[in-house]
């Protein structure tokens, strides 16, 4: 029963993520309507064959904007995770492998960053400079560094004195070989789990910043900005709010389920 549950989490997570990824890829080549063309005569129309998810307050097709908004979500998630993974890999590997005073110094620094609420730091970084997608990705990426650093450090500490690492040292393997060939592949599942959670967090933070007007700037579509624009029309045009809200929910749920599934498979093998 438990194994089925674990498999279900992984399958559902992969299904949701794959579906949204497919929508994003399709939007690179095709959308039912131009995303930024305003047609005031068609504003706030309900779902129909011409507009499957209705139109917004400017007469723009909601489905097309949701599709293109997926590009923003996946780009922010991928770049932010890349920044966090790179920084976390450097800090976590140095702390776990070198140990001693360097470990203490690096981990106290990450603890200090974790002591502040992530959304507040993101707001600070974004408002200091001109709000843009680049600033949003950088801010979210910096926020995800401590999570990766702690996971990687823990894995390196666990494996650096393992028998296979001692054997590699015995045949003359250097530090880079031990770290990148021996240790990191054995903690890859933990890194993937953290990456999936960080991806979903990045999408939520980007949506929150865009909702507040500090993320992706108009007219570029963003799920968070669509929620902001739709709140005044919730009673009159609920589809305008439900569409971006639902895709945010499914995306976050998908990556969380994916993370749970990978962790469960790892625990089962362990």
C-alpha cells in the first residue's frame, strides 16, 4: 500500500509537471490569440469556443495569456534553481568537505540568511533596483542558496568517510574526483528533491511579487499579475481569476508531489 502511494505521488507529480511543460513549449510556437492585443469590445466575455477561458478586462484571451505566463513561471523557476544550486553547491561542498572553521563560517552565514523571511528579502532586493524579471530571478535564486547548501553539506559529511571514498583516496584520486565523481552522484536524489521544492517556491514567490507589481512588468503575462488584475472582477468574471489561480496551484502541487515521489523512491532504495 505504501509503495503504491509513493508511486502515485511520483506519477501524479510527473503528469502535472509534464502537462504544464507541454503547454509552455506549445506557447513558444502557438497561442489561440495574440497575448497583448486589446479588444475592448470583447472585454470580460465568458468561456466560449472562441475564447476557451474567456477574456480579461482588456478583451485579451485568458488562455493565451495563461499559456505564455507558463514561460515566465518556468524561466523564473529554472534560473532561480540554477542560481541556488550553483551557490549551494559551492558553499555546501566546501563546508562539508573542508570542515572545521570553514564549515562553521559558511553555515553561520547561511543560518543568518535563513533567519530573515524569504519574501521580505525578495521584496527588498527587487525594490532597491528597477522591478524586472532578471531582478526577480536573482532575488529568488539567492533565497534558495541556503536550502541547497544545507542539503549538500549534509550529504558530503555523510559520505566523505565512506569506504568507497577511502578506497578512491587509496588509489590516488584527487579532491575534485572524490567530490564530483564519488560523492555528489550518491546524493543526487536529495539534490533533485530540493530542486523540485525550490522550483515550486520560486513560482509562488514570483507570483506574489508580480501580484504586488514588483515582478514581471506589463504587458508581459504573469500568473501573479493576472490574479492582481482580476481581483476587481471576481464576482463578474470568475474565470479571469480561476484560470491563473488554478495553474499556479497545479504547478506548485506537481513539483511538490514530484519532490515527495523522488524522496520516497530514495528512501525505499536506502
